[in-house]
C-alpha cells in the first residue's frame, strides 16, 4: 500500500480534490437549485432527484467540456506549434523523443506497439482520441442538462417547452460554453507564456532555475 500511494500520489491527490470539490458543488448546488425552485413556485427536490436535474448536469458538464477541449487542443497543437523559451513547447533545434517512431523491440514497450498495424496507429493517437471523445460526451451532456434546466424554468413560469433543435441556437447554451472555453484558453496561454520567464524549482512544468529565458523545453 505504501508503494502504491507513493507511485500514484499525484493522481490520487487530484482525484481526492476532485471528489471533495464535486461534493461541495453538490451541497451548495442543491441549496441554490432549491432556492430557485421555491422562488418560481416549485417544490423542493431530494438529493437523488438533484443528480438527475438539468441544473446539476449542466453545471457539471459545461466545466468538464471546456477542460477536455483545452487539453485535447493543447496536445494536438503542441505537435506542430512552438513557443521559444517556454517549458511547455518542444525544442526548436533537433528532434524530441516524442517524435520518434515506436520501436516494438524496445524493452517494456506496450503491447499495442508490439502488435503493430492498425492497433499501433490508434495507440499513437489514443490520448487525443480519448480527450476528444470525453469532450464530445461532456458537450452532449452539457447540452442535455442546459435544455432540461431551461425547460424546468419554462414549466414553472408557464412558458412553452423548448425543443432540442431550437435550443441548439439559444444564446444561453453558447454563453455557458464560451465563458468556460475562454477561461481554459487563457490558462494555457498563461502557463505557456509565464514559463518563459518564471520558474518553480522542483516542478517538471518549469525549466531549471538557472536556464536562460530563450531556452525552450524543460
């Protein structure tokens, strides 16, 4: 167990933070949703009912959607685009290890590399594929949740129910998306640009403290 915790401490810490903050979101989200329902003449809902409400689904997946979009684009764009001096960019001179073709004879190579063919082609792009799929799933669930929450409000106010075909062009849905997307793009810009001049000793996201500003990569 000690070795497991040591070997996975980074992922386990972020998993714990995710669960803790998701629980806090649910706690305060239920309170906020209940307040909104009562103000519009509706009835309170249970915790289980809240999990299936548009309010919870929309608020959760609109954030996941932007995270996966940001990560997918960052993975793809860093293949081709570079930023001189940034620790987040590939080197300008020479080749990076990540550009090398997979060697099935390398000791410890994953089984898809040894298998070859279509399997290794998919494996070569599996990170991008996974992130794009997670973005697509989150986008669909965000749309579903936002539509469901919109129609809950419409019902309470005696308005006409909105169809999916009509809601896809609704300003509310796209406002929810773009307000999250822009913040993710800003955070990527910040780490790419700030890592040119600023340092954090001991972090792999930073260049060595004594590295020149124009040195690219870690």
